C-alpha cells in the first residue's frame, strides 16, 4: 500500500511531542552536526518513532538509509513522510521475504560508516556478503535476539567491527523490554481480536524482561497467567511473583491465549497443538516468526481461513480450532503500533548517542560487543526524569564520605 505522506507527518509530529529526550538530542545535533556527511544504514521497525530517530540523525548531518526490521512491522504512512524528508527508506508493510532481503542488501550497498540494527540481519549480511568491513566503523544493536547473534559472532572470532549492545543498557531493557513490550503486545492482541483478556487463562512462554512485562500486564487486565520457562532462576522469579509455572504441554491444555517471548524456535510445536484448548489464540512477541510452528499448524489442520484481518483460524480433525494472530510475526508491530512513544524516546536516544559515540571512539574499540558507556546510560536516565516528574534526593557530604570510607578500605 502507498502511504499517506500527510498522515505520516502527523503521526511523526505526535510521537515527537512525546519524545522529549530525543528532541533535546536533535536540537544539539542541529547545532553541532556530529554526523556531517556520514552514511548511516539502519534496519529497524519503520514506524513513526523510528522516523523520529532517522530524522534526528539526519538533522545531525547524516545521510540515512532505512530498511524494515520485519516484513510486517512497517507503517506505510511513516515511510511516505520519511521519503519526502529525504531519508532513503526501503520498506512496505506486508513486503515479501525477497523484498525484505533485497532492502537489507541495499542498506549494505549504501556503503555505511555506521550501522543501526534491530535483530542483527544487516550485521550478519555485512559478514557474509563482503570479504572485509568496508567503511564500517561499528554498529549498534537494539534487541535481545540481535545481541545473542552478535555474541555468537564475537565468540567465533569473526566479528569484524565493534558493536554496541544498546539492548542491555539499563535505560533500554528495564523500560523498553518490560513496559514497552508489556503494553504494545497487548495493543497488538486487542487490535487483532477485539476480545476480552479478563477471565482468560493466558500462557506466557519465557520470563525474560519482555516476558515479565507481558505477564504483568496480562495479569493487570484480569487474566489468570501461567508462565513457561526453561531457566530455573527465571522460573522461581515468576513463581514468587505469583504466577503458576508449568510445562507448555500441560499449560496448552488450559490456555485461552499463548504469547511466546523466548527468542527460540518451536515453543508451540505439534505436540502442544495436539492438546491445545479449543479456541486458543496464538501470538508471538519474539523477534522471529519461528516460535509458533506454522509448519506444525499446517500439518495438523484440516481447514484454514482468515476470520479477521491477520487472524487465521486453523481447524483440526477433532473439530478444535486455534487462531494464529499477526502471521506469527511480532504481534506488537504486526497488528499493534509498537512500543509507546515515551519508551522509544529512551531506547532511540540511547541509539543516537551510541552512534555518536562510535563515530568519536569506534576506531579505538576492539571488534567485540561493547556495552553502552555508563555515562550515556546515566545521561538518558537523568534526562528521562523530567517528563516523569520524578524528584531525586541528593547524598549529603557526610553520606558521600561514609560511602567513600567503604571503598577506601577495599
Ligand atoms: N518501534 C520501533 N522499534 C521498535 C521495537 N524494536 N519494538 C517495538 N516498537 C518499536
């Protein structure tokens, strides 16, 4: 679908008004132009908040190329507005996998100095499609799945340039993964189904930061939440938070809704589908569409039809049905509008400042996965306090001295 430029501009203006931390960075970038003449290729979920980031980098002097982080996560109106603003944007909601891959190849052909990635597809391509790192100074990574891939690349000794792990900054995962995913996954489920959460038994697979957010929000809406886990520490965390923790094979029998948030494959597989409660809604919130096995759904189903936009009914031989939401792609962007603006304000400010950091210091950094510098994380935390109307106490001189006396003694 061709997007509506004016609507896209309106959507971007709305989120910008709710992204004050990024706006302050943009104002500084307009004055200091840290990216003057530099080329940045980004593979991100192309929607209004992402547009605010792209335009911030552009305001800092960068030539920005942007492709989608997922074939279903694009807002075509934001694309139209971005193109009109001069950002080379190759994304279309519902694009084919081939179009998606070709757009990522185009991001590499743009010969970037900096890469901003969500899921590490562009970094992966930069390691397979070319014999060297080209002009790439470094990359930044937005999401848990991408960081797992980067760490594997680094462990094999193959990572060619420094990569900044934005995901694990405090101001990212504590807010984006937990509260952002918690809210936006529900937004996606609401939009797809228009059904009630209260009184339903909801199964959340995976109790990482994203799973914690989803489980907490579902409980807040009155669902009876069961968590599934493979990690004993997370399982105890979930139990002490008051959730039942059961194996998927057991949980699936009573699930009205299953949300997968694990980063792994076949979390809902054939054995689970065979015992799944009739009418169960299946939604994936992980980065890739492999958590709910569509091949297993197709193998078992005797009938298949779309009953609402992006709600597919699979009918099994015994008459039970299951509903797959959003093609099994990340539900918060496939049928929802992504994380709230105030959350992406924090994540994308970290991205903008990490990109600036790479430009200034990337040549000194080893080809490894690096944390966001503590000073940047703290700067974002302090700036974030203002709109949230949080007041901080300050240590007295005596308290500072008291703390220092402990460190002096060690
Ligand atoms: N909007 C832009 N990027 C996003 C992300 N990684 N998750 C959710 N919403 C987003």
